[in-house]
DNA sequence: ATCCTAGGTTACGATTCGTAACCGGAAAGG
DNA sequence: CCTTTCCGGTTACGAATCGTAACCTAGGAT
C-alpha cells in the first residue's frame, strides 16, 4: 500500500490535483516527464484506492476530469509536505550523491 | 529523486531509524517483509543521498550500524506523517479497492 | 480526402524487484 | 577434527514493472 502511495507519479499527481479539478491533458502537461501510459496507470490506481474520482464527458474529442475525493484531500497534506521537503533539499541531496559517487570511484 | 525517497522500503527504513541508531539485523527484523537484498540496496541508496551514515565494526561476526544524518532527521518529519496517514487510513483504502474491483468485475 | 483533437490501449525492450543460494572467518559444540 | 552458528553482504535468475513508441476512436475543420 505504501508502495503505491509513495510512488513518484502518485505524489506528483496528488500535488497537481491539490489546486482543483484537472483534465488528463492538463495533468500530463503539468507533471514533468510523465508518459500517457504512466499517467493513465497512476490515475487508475488512485481511483481504485478512492483518492480521486474520474468523470468522463462523452464529447468529441473526449474530455475527462479528475478530482481529489475527501480522502484524497486528507492525503494531500502529508504528500505536499514530502514534496516540498524534496524540492527544498534537492541541492543538498545531489551534492551528497556526487560526494558518494566520487568516493566510490576510488576502487 | 522523489522516486527513491517515496519508495516503500526507504520510508519504512527512515521510520525505523527515527528512534535511534540500529544495526542491520534489527532493521531487517523490524521492517516486515523486507529481504536482505532490498534492505541492503535501500540503505545504500539512503547513504548515497546523505540521509544515513553507515558504520562498520570489523568484528567476527560483523556488526554494522546505521544512523540518520541531520538531513535524514529533517526528512523524518514528513515521512512519518505520510506513514501515519497510511496506517490510519488503511481500512478505508482497502474498502475502496474492494468496491472498485467489484464494480470492475461486471464486464 | 486528410489532418487534428483528447484520452486510452497495445506491443515490446529495458529496468527493477524478489527469492534463494552462497560467502567470509572466528568461535562454540559435538 | 568436523560441523554449526553468527551477521552482513553479494550473486544468479525468474518475475513483475517501467518507459517508449505506435495505433485506435470518431467527429469537425482544412
């Protein structure tokens, strides 16, 4: 269960949906590097876990909107905290990696 | 980066290390279902990112202790929040899954 | 006729994961 | 002696997952 919620795409998707309902293409544009397939799979997983709702408008071309459920909104709090921690500490994480990799180089 | 930090085993490991230094076997016993290999890989990843330190005591049999760095301790706050959310909402998540799977059954 | 749209599925190669076996060297038990 | 036990780690290999790219739907616009 933790595996799915801690998942990279799930976290980014929940962060995206935190400021309101979004359609599929908006999410795809907003989440850097996500493929159509991965976004579809992620959204299905979140829907399955009762975290988002999926609403289809049968127009041509189709329109699909995703919204956080109350349960999803309650998850939004810790998820955003985690996301912010990562962005805030990204430079330090990358520096640590460079140090580690450089030290491992001396083999 | 998010991928590694949101990772299931990383989260559980950081939660384990939150109440102090632990040795390898303690972590393995405390983290339900983790294999030796996965724990090793997870700890190396956390060490690489500067979140834990690894200290080897060259005795026979060997002893290895893992400790959260200051950076790791700062991550501990949002990670524990996420972990607690999951355990608190586990019943509701499982219920949602059952509903979703039952509805999908009607094909 | 052809292209464009938005969301989704399929096929397939590339990673990653998990299980299980094995390793080290000293020390304790038979 | 010979075997077993200790702990942390590595290796091998099959299974699951991920990511890229192609294709699909059907109507409206060019």
